[in-house]
C-alpha cells in the first residue's frame, strides 16, 4: 500500500475523478444512499489516498479544526474498495490519519460521525460514542470522540 496526503489544490484531475468515482460507488451505489456527496468540504480538507498497484483502493478526508465541530478535528468519507476489504487496509488508514495528526502536533479532540455498524471498529482506536444513534441520509450513525 502506498499512502499519499494531498490538499485539494494538490490533487491531480485524474486523482479527484478516482476519488469521486470510488465515493459514488461505495456510498451511493453500494450503500444505496442517495445524498449530495459534493458538499464543499473537499476544498479545505486534506485527502488521504491509499493505492495498491497504482489503483485507488482506500480514501479518507481530514477536515480542519472547527469544521464541522467547533474546537475539534474531524475526518470522514472513510472507505475501502470492495475488492480490497479484509486486508486491514481500513485499520492502516486510521493509523495513517493519527500519524499525520501527530506530525501536525494536533492537541485537539477528534470528533467523527461514524456509521453505527462501525462503532466497535472506531472504539478499538480509542473513540467513545456520545449519545444515541441518529439517521444521516438514511443510514444509522453515531457521534464519536477521541481526546
């Protein structure tokens, strides 16, 4: 696996296209969730691209302090391509996010809106669920925080 961090401006057009295509494949088609993926949060984000044999198979975006949670960092759009699952790529990606934040000397809490079925996965990284689950675009989610 090859991990690459890029700002929105640093992304090449073909990289952006690959990201959007994979997000559409997983979040809209596979999860049958009709929602507006293009939310203007890609521009301020840092993008983590995971490639296997030069093919994009994993992705997440890291949002800057205060977006969308005041006083906190957040990440989302976490995905692993269907054909690449079962190889701990998701776990490795979360470790890459934490490593990046450590290099940036982040001292702020991390708050995410996790799909409910991934609650245990995120708890394994020290996230704690806050409150009850809620519906986000037809999929149960839960707010989780890591301090």
